C-alpha cells in the first residue's frame, strides 16, 4: 500500500501544475483579447456631407466590442471652440454605426470632434474635420416665369399707333365739298360752247346758215332778173 501511494501523489502534483499553466495561459489569452476588443480612437471617423440642400456632419464607429461612446462636435474659430454643435452617444459594431449632426456648415469650415468612451477613449479625432469648398445649397439665377415672358410682347403691341397726318382731314374735307356732278380733273367748257350745248345749236348752225345764204342768193337773183325785165318792157 505504501509503495502504491508514492506514484499517486506524484501524478497528482503534476496534474495540478499542468492545470495551473493552462489557467495562466487562458488568463493571458483573455486579457489580450480584452485589450484587442477595447474601444480605440482609430475606430472613429468623421465626414461633412449634404442631406439635400442642408449640411450634416456624420461620425462612424466601427468598434466591434460595441462600447458606448459620447461624441461631441465643436465649430472651431482661430483654433478655439466657437460653438458646440451637438452631442450624441454611439454604440459601434463591426460593420460600423453612424450618427448625424445637422448643421448648416460653411465651405472650408473646421470642426473638432471629441470622443469619450468609459476608460478607453477620451480624445479628439485627428485631424480636425474640414468641410468642402462648396456649400450644399447653391444660389441659382431666377428664370423669368412664362407670364413675364408673354407680357413683354403684349407691352410692345400696346404701344400707341402713330397719329394720322394733319393733311388727312383737309383731304377728306376737300373730297366731301367737291361738286357731285363732275370730276375735278375735267377741263371746264368755254362760255359760248356751254350755251350752244344747252340749246343744241352747236350741231345745226352750219346747215341753217347755208340754207339762209342760198335763199338770200335766190331772192337777190329773182329781184335782179325782175328789174331787168321791167326795164326792157318800159323801153319798148
């Protein structure tokens, strides 16, 4: 019995030593893993972006341990905090969790982002965030509305028509007072011709004058021959 007890004790002691070594190794492994999973400032990033025509600042946490962290954003002016934009808590993940701060940031502005996570992190994201050189909302030149464009020709068409010349009333008066019976361009007939035209003698005067002359000649010849015959009878 005594002989058998010696090896048993030796085996027990060796087993305890092996268990101690394994426990120590496990403790060191868990400690290293805990340190690797601890929150670190390198797991945080920030960016300036646009949400429509409004500016926003986003902060992303890729801490796989998911340790809650408080993020605070400050607007900088000449290296000092000019305004506190906001403060939020983010709980990171391996794929990344993002929080958003709404702010109408100006081009080329500078922001300081501070992160505090329990006993692991208490520092700023380096370097400070600088916004882009172009704002989210750009000034646009107003375009004329259709009503304005259509009213321009209307205003031109409404311009007063040129006044009629002063000679027009005089011409109309002269036309209205002109005799209705004749044309202004026709030559006026002579006084004698107008009387003959009224009596109709301008066409028969020559014929009547010829007949009268013939009758006078015949009467004169008859008288001449009558006187000669009478003188011959008296002489015989």
